[in-house]
């Protein structure tokens, strides 16, 4: 199953008190368990979706110390449409890794 991820969805995933997300029940039920342990959980989406040429320093710092980085990278690599910064990689870097 390919999931198209938007900044709104990522924001919901990273907000611990969020009750309802911008998704259907099936996606909510199958939300990856590792996401609850991500270092970025309380950060919001701004550090991970920056304008071209913007700084990824905050995202890189969070990813560097994250205990679920391997799971995050596997998740990001599985979805070719996934945008943003995941597991210390940009969308461009992940395309290069897939090649």
C-alpha cells in the first residue's frame, strides 16, 4: 500500500495529543508503532518540509539521535511519493538510494 504523505498528515503524526487525523480509519489503525517513539514526535512539520535552499539543521539533529531511525528510513524508502526529510534523508537522497 502506498500512502501519500502531506505536511498535514505528518503534523498529525507528530502531535501526541491529536485525536483525529486527516486520514481514514484504516490508516489510523495501521499507523506504524515506531512513530510513537520518534525523536521528532513533538516537533511539528516545519523542520522537515523546508523551502528549497532552507536549512535542514534541526531535522538532521533530531534524526541523528533518533532510536527509530532505521524504521523511519524503511518507511520512507517504501513510498516513492513521500516528500520531506525522513530518517536523516531528503526526498532527493532517497531517490538516489533507490537507484
